[in-house]
């Protein structure tokens, strides 16, 4: 089982359970890569906000879910901030938000 976490909550030793891509779709880390301090810093530099890691514990707490939801909403808003005035892009933003937040 895996869980999506904010990159700020990632710790060295965690393993990514899904490929990590940047905003342009470039592969940064493949599935199974173990995070290190250096990888975490590189991902932050590439503006990655969340990663999916192997879940080593139980279900996500409601507090953790709400915090992650807020971080994801902020990241989505940031991705679309320059094109929000276009109706098609606004629709795409809403679809992305619905899809991604539905994963929580």
C-alpha cells in the first residue's frame, strides 16, 4: 500500500511507490527509489510538492488528510495561477482538483 505525502513530510529512507515527475512531465525518480536528503532537496528545487511513498503505517489521520488537502489545493492553484482567466484552463484546473483531491 502507498500514500501521497507532502514533500515537506518526506524523510530519508522512504521509498517512492510511483514515479516522480516534474511539472513538465520529466521523470525525476523511478518507482522504488529510496529518498535521501539530497533527493528531497532536488525535488524541492524542481517544484515537486508531493510524492507517493510506500505506506509503513496505518491509515492517514483526519488531521494529516486535511493538511495534505490544503497543500494540494495550494499547489494546484499555483500551477494554474497564470492561466486562470482562460475558461478552458479554469475547467482543467477544476478537473485536476477534483481528481487529485478525490485520491485522498
